[in-house]
C-alpha cells in the first residue's frame, strides 16, 4: 500500500532514470559494431591514404624520404604496439614499416581483414597504389577498439554518477511543485474551525485531484445541511413546544387546585389534548429532521402506490370515523408503480390525508384518487373542507405556517414534510379548489421512469 505519493513518485522516477540511463549505456556498448567499428575502419583507410601521399613525396627527394620515414617511425613508436604499417613494392621488397617487429604481411588480401599477430587480434587494411607500384598495409589491434568502447561506457557511467544527485534534486523539486496543490488543500482543511464547512476553493486544482476535492465539497455541503437541520430542530422544538407545554402546566395547576369534579375532569381532558399535541409536534419535527437531501433516494426501489395508500388510509380511518367523515380510495388501475422510498412516500400520504381529515368538517368527504397518465402518476386528495385561499397556497408549505383563524389542530409542519418528500422524488405539487369551487384538490404529480 502506498503511504506517501511524494516518496513513491521520487523513488519511481529515480529508478526510471537509472533504468533508462543503464539501457542507453548498454545499447551504446552493444551498438559498437555498427557505429564505432566502421568509424575506426574509416580511420585506417585515411591512415593508409596518408602514408601513400607521404610515400609519393618521399619518392621525389631522398632527403624528404629520410625525414618522412623518421617522423612516421617516431609517431608509430608512440602507439605502444597497437598500430602497424608496411609499404611493399611489386618485387616484394619492404620499403617502409613501423618500428614494431611484426611478421611480413605482403600477402594479405586487399581491403579489410582480421589477422592474428603475436597472439593479438588485429584489424588489417590493405591498399595498392598503381602509380607508385606499391602495396600499403595498416593495422590496429582490437584491444584498442575495445578500450575505446569501454572508455565510452565508463564515461557514461561517470556522467550518470555525477548527475544522479542533480536528477534527484530536480525530481524532488518537480514532485514538490506537482503536490503543492494537495498541500494547499490539506493546509486549508487542517486550519479550519470545526464549524466552518464552506466548500474548498476549486481554482488551481489539478485535474487528477479535482474529483476528490469535488466529492469533499459535496460532503461539506451535506454536513452543513445536517448541522443546520439539527440546529433548526432544536430551535423549532423550543419554539413549537413552548405553547403546549405552558398550556399543559396551566391545566395541570387548574386540576390540582379545583375542587369541582367536573372542572377537574375538564382540566385533565385538556392536559391529555396538550400531551397529544406535544407528541404530534415532536413526531413531525423528527420526521422533518430526517428528510435531508443526503437521503435523496439512495435506496430507491419500485413502490406500489395503490397498496401503500391502502395501508396508510386504513390506519387513518378511525380518525375519520370520529368526525363521521367518509373516506374513499379509487384508482384507474391497481398497479401504479413509481421509483422511490416506501417509508418516505408513506409519510407523504399520511400527512396529506391526515391534513384533509383534520380540516374537513364533520359529515364531510375525503376522496383519494390515483390517476395514471402517459408520463405521470398523480396522487390526488380532494376534501370538502374550507380550502386554501389562492394567495396562501404557496405559503402553506413554509415551516410552521398556519392559515389564520384555522380551527383544526396542527403544528404547521405537515405540508413542509410533504414538500420535502415530493422534492426527493422529483414530484411537483399542484393545489386547486375542489369540485364546485368547494374544498381543496391536492395533486402530487410523480414522473414515470
């Protein structure tokens, strides 16, 4: 497992440089036959031509001849037995030769050849001058050639050893510059306060770590929403429970102080109502707190809307019967299926139908319909209650908003929960007046997948 990107890149790049340099050195050494040897052969041909020219000059003047022979011998004596030359005439007489003692080579073939002389391998080049009627032979030991290739390889190795620390420093600087953005992001996050959850600045972020920083920003946003939701929950609970708790305390004090049995029973009845209201408010607040954007249907599955609506309405029937409200469910077909969370959709159905029952007067009607169109599934609830004025139909989805002078009990959170669940399912909500301009028609329009 890689523990440090810097260390991994530094070691990997240095190893890569080492391998590349080694391959280059080995390649140069192996290419000796194709590069160095032809070059050295070319030098032998030039040397033979040079001796031929000197021989022509020497033939014209005896003094010049002796001087040239002396100079060539002195030059060859410095070769340390690694070079030789011989000049023969057509009669087989040795006219000129190097100071080295070597066997006569007058019978060597013209051009290049390999000879074994004094237990050494030699590269021999032979040429003839028809004008001078002479044969020129020059040679060089293979040891000299091998030493040249070895010297090149050795020098390459020395250069690598000398420049290796420079390579290491350059690689370290390059890696450090490349990781500077990572260091910047790390420093920015490490120096943050625990409550500072603003997204990381995406400018000057390399493409390679942009997805990581983007996901990190999304995490910050989700955490921020979660913290705000928890903070809002505490404030909402304190705000909404203040009134029912005060009423609960007042009615309890009345029940304790009164001596009239009827008044005491009435006070206890109001205590029970206050407790029910507190329970309802807490339930709604907890539900609203759990419906965050981070729960956006990560576990979505096909949901049979008719079956789910039947179960929820059966649970709410006793509440409707208490007010002699007729409640019915109709469906164009009983297999309406949408993608979503059955738990969240159950909360949505319960809140919409519960609101309709609460605001519908006794002897009223609550009608639930499931409509199937080509592109949508519509969940429609129609009641015979007082309805909602058009100018307030957008505000009813605000938290804790309640229509002025409403008589039904509630916390003002039910429709806010419905709106959140609808958003999670990419559904839209449409409010209209009911049939005959009476009551409310509540449509939730789900898209088909």
